């Protein structure tokens, strides 16, 4: 009695690989479709994760314990203002580590020259600033010096990063002056961008005393920046309004600048979901390409199927052969796509100065998806190939 034909797992893989080697260009193009879909999914997840890691690192460096206090409106809808002693009262809150203030001077403008028209402000703002502001908001100097007790009474100005660029100022030097409020002010410093207080980037900051003495400043703070202990942010936020303006706490607005960055992170998460959908569509297109390749392969290889059947291969063997080809083809594309996605994510994260983060589940999920697609794409061609009888397959050639 003849022993039944057997096909070991390694034989299935070898036969499947041999079938792919006979059509290298078609296999490459089909695998490329899968690879593009997997790379798109890995890149979307990886870049989003790297962006979040970069934002978390930025927040850790800047601190999420900065609170902003500003005047709101009276019950009659008029503009309110904070008391002159508001900063000192805020400093008395136990967990508060530091507090400082700025005041916008709406009728004062800064120009590079006294020949510039008064309407051409460049959207720059002049602020009166306390000399302890820089440490409170976490800012740093790109050039020169910050306001201090020795110079805050004199016509000296520190420019924000964007303001310096618009005024064509690259370095702070003793002989460099700008036209501010109808008189010359010496540029003593230039700031780096301040992420938590971007309004300062477009500002020209002068000392509190000189603003009162020479720029008709009334002395009322407009924005109070408060740095508190991390574990006490919520508690301090709850009492800031009553402390800054005890008579009219309802006329005070309290915000947390880092919440804007957190909201940006949430928006990025929504965009990630959309892009993942696009990656899934690309993956589906790749799966259709694999199915198309396998169906055509069955039509082209009828003679091979008939010969193998006549030599003893069973329908099960034929099904396994074509399923193996489909899985190998999908696996090849999935592996290439995962490697490509990781490479692109790493390169882009390095360009953006983010930590490169690709969650393991993204690569593993992508490979699992390709195998599922390989099975789905190979079922019909394998079933169709297995249905061919030896005589029918040989006769068709």
C-alpha cells in the first residue's frame, strides 16, 4: 500500500519561497504596497509618540506650575484692573515660590528708527516689566543682560526673540538704541523664545520705574506670573483670584499657560487617529495587490499545479503552498514596512530634536496585520488552485 504524501512545514516554506522567486518584479511591487501601508501606520504612531515625548520633555523643563493672573471685566462690562499691591499679596500665598508682573503700555511703540511712521508698529508690544520676571517665567537671554536694579530706572530695553528679529537686532551692544515712546532706549538684552509666555517674544520690555517716570505708566500690573510648588498648583489656582483682588475676585482671570501645550497634545492625538485611518487604507490597498498577485499566479501556474497533483500532491498540499506564498509575500512587505517606518520616524524625530519613540505594539501590530491580510488574500487563490484536477490543469496548458 502506498504511503500518503506528506509535506513538512519546512517543505511548505521552501516551496512557497520558490514560487515567489519565479516572479521577482511582481512580488516586489506587491510587497511594496504592503510595506507602504505598514510604514505609514508605524510612522504615524511613532511620530505622534515622539512628538508627545518631546512635549513632555519640554514641559518637564519649563514646568507646569506657572499660573497667569489677569484682570477681567466689571459687572458692567468695563475693563477692570488689578491693585498695585497685587504682586506682593500673591507672594504671601504659602506654596508660591515666586511672582512677578508685566504691564502692557498700549500707547507706547518701539521702532528701529525715529523716521518710521507711527502706524508701522510691526505688531510689537511694549511692556513694563519687574526685574524678577525672567526667573519666574523660565526665560533666558540670547545676548546681553536682563533688567536689574542698576538699570531699571534708566531708558534701557530688553527685546523678545521675535521683536529683535523684526527690528533687525542681532546682538545687544552699548551703542545700539531703538526709538521707544518718543525717545531713545538702549538695547541691553535679547531673549530666547519663552514657550510658556509667547507674548513676551513680540515684546520690548522696559523697567517698571522708568515706565512710570517717562512712559506715563499708571503702575497697575496687567499680568501676574506666579510660580508655585508642583503639588499645590490646583490649590493655589483656587485662591489666586481672591488674593490678587480681594474686593472684586470675580473680575480676575486665572489661567495655566501649560494647558495650551496640553491642548495641542490632545489635538495631535485627534490628527493621529485620522492618519491611522489613512494608513489602514494604504494597508488595504496593499492587501488587494497581494490577492491580485496570488490569483494571477494560480492562472499562470496551472501546469505546475497539474504536474504536482499528478505526482501525488493533495489538495491540502496545494492550499498550503499558495497560502505559504501569500504569507511570505505579506510578511516580506510587513517587515520591510516596519523597518522603513522606524527609520523614517527616527530620522524625523532627530530632525525635530525629539526623543525617537516607536511603541513596540505598533511594529508588532503592523506585522500581525500583514499576516492576517496574507491569510485573507491567499484563501481564495489557494482554494481555487486546490480545486484544479490534474487532468484539467495539464489540459489547460
